C-alpha cells in the first residue's frame, strides 16, 4: 500500500473524527428510543464504529490527537442529546446522503455501500417519526403558513388602495378570524371524511361471523380477496387457508391495511384554527402597535418573512429536503402573493374602483 500524502492524512483524520461523532449521535438517539428503533440505531452506531476503525488502521501512527467532528455533526449531536426528535433523524438522513466516500480512494466498497444503506435506514426511521407527526402537526404547520401568506396579502392589498390605518387594522383582524374559522371547519370536515372513508373500507362484523358458515366447496370468500386486488389464484389460496382453520378468530382481517394516521377531527380543527390565527396575527402586529404607512408595511413584511423562513425550515427538515431551499421557496411564494395583491390594491385604489 502506498504511503498516504499529507492531504490524505488530513482528510482521513477528519473522516475519523466525523465517524466517531456520528456514532455518538446514533447512540444518543438510541438512548431516547426503545425496542426495535433502539436496536436499529445501536446497529448504525456499531457500523460507524467499524468505519472509525478503518481510518485508524489506514492512518496508523499518524492518527495524532483526536479532532472534533464537523460543525454539522456536532450540531446533530447537540440536538440528539437535547431533543432526540424526528428533526435530528431528518438531518442525519441528509448527512448520510452526502457521504464523501464515493470519491474517496481510501474508502472500501463496503464502506460506500454502508453509507448508502444507512441513508435508507435513517430515512425509514425518520418516516416513522413523520407519520407520528401527521394529522394535527400537519394542520398546525400549514395552517400557520396559510395565515402568514393570506393575511399579509390581505393587509398589503388593502394598504395599496390608500385607505386609513383603522380600516387596514379592522380588515386584518376580520381576515384573521374569517380565515381561522374557515381553516378549522375545513380541516374538521377533511379529517372526518377521511376517517369515514377508512371506516367504510373496513370489513363488517356480520361478514366476519358469516365466514364460518360458508360453503367450503363454493369458496365465495375468494371473491372478497379478489375485490381487494388479489389475482384469482392468490385469492383462492388465501380463502382456502382461512376456511381451513377450525376456529378462525378474525379471518376477514388477515390482510390488514396500513393507513396513515389522520388524527381526530376536533384536534385537527383546533390546531388549524390556532395556528392559522397565530400566523395571521403577525401582519397585523405593526398596526396594533400604532405604526402607520410605509413603516407599518415594511415591519409587517419583515416579520412575516422571518416567520415564513421558520416554517420553510420546519417543512424542509420534516421532508428530508434542503431546509434552506425550502425556506427561500416559502419566502418567495409568500412575498410574491403579497406583492401581487399590493399592486392590485394600488391599481384599483388609484382607479377609483
């Protein structure tokens, strides 16, 4: 094996520090989990430990004093120790997908494959967390974002028409209340409808009871499975197996469907109402504080911009996508809608419409 260059040694020492830090992140996350998730995270930590040992052997007596992990990895460790949440897993997922080993001559093929698989493992764990956060949390995040954008657009649009501050304030508060009530009602109807659709897809109790009395030769239970999407052969085999039981406990649920958690109708409605209102109140704050004219508009736009960046970062982290890009996208969309409404308000106001 050829002697590593000075650049190789420097780079490998950095890899060594990052592997050590990443193993610590997974151990910290495992400390906040139980059961299967804990075992998976500890296995990931062991894998990072093997990578750490590889770089120790490659460096030999050039290991030197231990280095700190990268700023990104240290941040992950801090978040894992403090929170251990799905946000940390989402960040870890992004970190695993950016492994430098694909272009690293000192890394083995097994290490490159490990990093690619680790990204999928962490993606799976993060998806579990995202599913647990669905329903009410989804209504909260998007409710707040809708409140920010819609009420900023409303306030800027009415401001562009040249009306007084009092009218702007009343309009903003009316938009807050109307939008929050609309969002809450819409979310309640949406969640209730989804639940009712899922309930309508569940087998009826009378059908379960009827199974034990079916004609084995006719095997009409196969029709149930064919209606669920099985081929005729698969349905016959499945139904024959069910009918072959002496005392089936719950034969109609042998193929349970996994549905996304949708939360409760009232919970989702309250979350949507509260978070829409919390977002919609921000553009009104400058007017409540007594600011007027251009100053009030600029302050409202800046406050909403900060909030949009925050919601964009949250959405980016939860989706596993680039948080900064998602934040800038949220900002561009919000400002674009508000700017268009302001121009329309100014046009209609100046035209006397």
